[in-house]
C-alpha cells in the first residue's frame, strides 16, 4: 500500500514538471483550431481545462481569483446566462447554449494559474494566430480559385474552411492590425527582407479581406483604420504626417461616395420602353407573357416581359440536362434564375435570347447565378449591386427569402415585437431561437422556414434572452475592463476589443463556437499581458 502511494506521488511529481507544456500545447491548438478545425479547437480547450483541474493547488488558485477578479469579470457573462435558465421553457436548447458559451469561463481558469501568468509570453500566441490566418487565407483562396468550379460572387463563403466568412473577416482584420503593430514596433530593427515579407503578408490579408465580400469585415476595417490614425495622432509627434494621412483617407471617402452614388443611380435607371405597346409574339410566332404590373428589373431591364416559357423549355433542354422547372444548384427555381440572367443582359426570354448565351454562362446559371455581373466574383460594383438588389426586391415584394441583407430587416422587426412582450427579463436563455421562429412565422409568412433565424445582433439577442435588466448587467461586464484596466492605452487590446464590440452590431459571436472561443481566448492573452510582463 505504501509503495503504491509512493508510486502515485512520484507520478504526480513528474506530471507537475510537464503540466506547463500541456498548458502551452493546449493554448497553441486553440488559434490553429479557430482557422482550420473545430475538433482541434475543442481538443485545445479540453486539454487546458483538464490540466487545470489535475494541477490542483486549489487554495492558491482561489487566492489568485480574489486577486485578479477584475480581469476575470468577463466570465460573469456565463453566469448571467445560467441565471437566464430560471425562466426558460426549452431546457435542452438552453443547456446547448450554455455549452457553446463554456469558453467564457476561460479567464477564470487562466488568471488563477500562477504558471500561466508568469511564464507564457502572449506574443507567441498572437503571432501564431496571425500566421495561422495567413495560411488559412492562402489555402482558402487556392481551393476557391483552382479546385471549385463555376464560383460567382454569391459563393465567396467557400473561401473559408470553417463555413463562416463573417468570423473569418474578423480574424483577418485582427491579423492585419497584428502585422501593422509588429511592423510599426520593429520596422527599424528588422532586416530589409523581413520588412518586405511582412509588408507582402499585410498586403495579401487586405486583398483577401476584400475578396471575402463580408460587409461586416469592410465596416470593421474602416473603423479600425480610422482608430489607428487617431491613435497615431495622439501618441506620435509627427502631426503633419498624420494630417496628410487624414487628408488622403478623406479624399478616398469622398471618391467612394461618388462611386457609390453612380452605382445606385445606374441601378434605378430603367430602360426606356413603352410597356403598353409591347410585342405580342416571338420571331417564331409564339405568344409572349408580358406582366407589366410587377416592374421588377435586372440591370435596368424589365424582368417580367418578353417571356416565352415554351421556347425557353425547348431550347434549355438542348444545352442543359437540368430541368428548367426544377431547382438550380443553390435550391432556387431554375427558370427564375434563367429569366433574371437573360434580363440582366437585356435579352428577351425566348429561344433567340437563350441562343446568344455562351456555354460557360449556361454553367453559371445552373449554379444559381442570376446576373451576368456576378460572374466577376472580384468586382466591387457587383457586390454593391447585389446589396441594392436585395433591398429593392424586399421593398417591392416583401419577401426576404435567400437574401441575407433583407432577412436581417425581418429579424429586427421580430426582435422589436419580442422585446415589447418580454421587456424586463427576456424570454430566457433557451427560448431565443424558438421565440424567433414563432414570431417570424406570424409576422413574416413569406419568409421560408429554412431562413428563419434569430436577429444578427448580439446586443439585441441579449435583450431578447435576458431582458433590459440582464442586458444592463451584460453591458457593464463588457465595458468594465476598458475603464478599470485602462486598456485604451494598449493599442492591440483596443483593436481586439473594437473588433468584438463592432461585430456585436452585425453578428452573434457569442452564439457560435468560433465567436465565443475567439473572444475568450484573446481576452485572456491580452488582459493578463501586463501582469505577465510586470508592467
């Protein structure tokens, strides 16, 4: 018995010598998992938490928790949602939501481990994340451009391995400013080939952010760029240099406004045509269907006139094996995709119009491309046009199905309705999704069931789930570190925190594994940075 105890004691002592490396490897896996694999991400978190418990020394850890409770306050968000289970009806979904939010407890465990605070250098994990992002963007572009075929502007989500281009746009933004921060601090200390390499990596990430076609990503980048200019203006003595940068940025803003206005003007400029004096027959003598009431347009050309389905059906059968009355590869009605595509080119929707299409255009239509402009997947004009088209179609039809921008409007309407009925304490942690489904079914009957979701705004989701009382606590917890820790003095932390706060307006990062993991992980790495360096 005594020998067994001694053996266990020796084994435990050996473990204590290597448990730091287990921490280190686990924390290395998390940024890699964020970009490449949810399984790797989960292994990293499981390894970290398991090692924390095996490390024991709980009395000292409790003292650390009391010492650094201000830094750990973010973990309170998990507690708020746990309390929100009290008046939840859908218990199963509530526990699933809490499971997703488990990484929010990371600051509590991270700050209570003395080894982590004293030994681990934050720059290692920050740089690893930036390099992982760089590798993921290069791999995603190669897959998108050279492996997948017939990809258009609608399919740019395939640029990410993890299937969430909004989250990837946030990762890319953070990595861009990690590179900027590193270049700024080390420019004169580095060799010329290192400077060139860093600058090329930075330029690639900016280009990739543009390719991602994420409105959230674009808005975040603009805000971070402006913040960086203001930050430089405050901390640098070279005021004239910063003023010149502001002038350049302002000029770019004016130029883009003019460019945007031209696109909007062209969108609403319809072809000049007498809708009451249209041709009645095709050149083959078949009757046209002319619906002059709908007035839908594609690139300024009317969609619902000069349609001859008999000729389209016959001619389409010669060039494609897909049924014109079936669905395209995106699940849309193929005949509608075809009619919109022909309209976008100003062609009539008959055999003569269809014959003017190239073979590759047939493939694009089969894949769900409804406008020839979308073929150029890297066109800024096409991206802006797509957003305007969604808003205009929603305004005219009231149907937001398969339109991400328009769906957000429907979700916001439903959120307002829900908040009025559950103002003080919300619907409960587990009833958010179910409540949105019921409300959307009632308020937005045209919206397909597969498109019904919660509102894409973390702030509003918190109000819906926890009410105005819970939301007030949530905001205090979120904003407390900025003022208590004075993190506005830390450029990289402010960049990270601005990314999080901005993303809350356009997405729900705390409702997904990637979002909550990104938030919790880099909060820990950056909030405890000063403690580790002794500053």
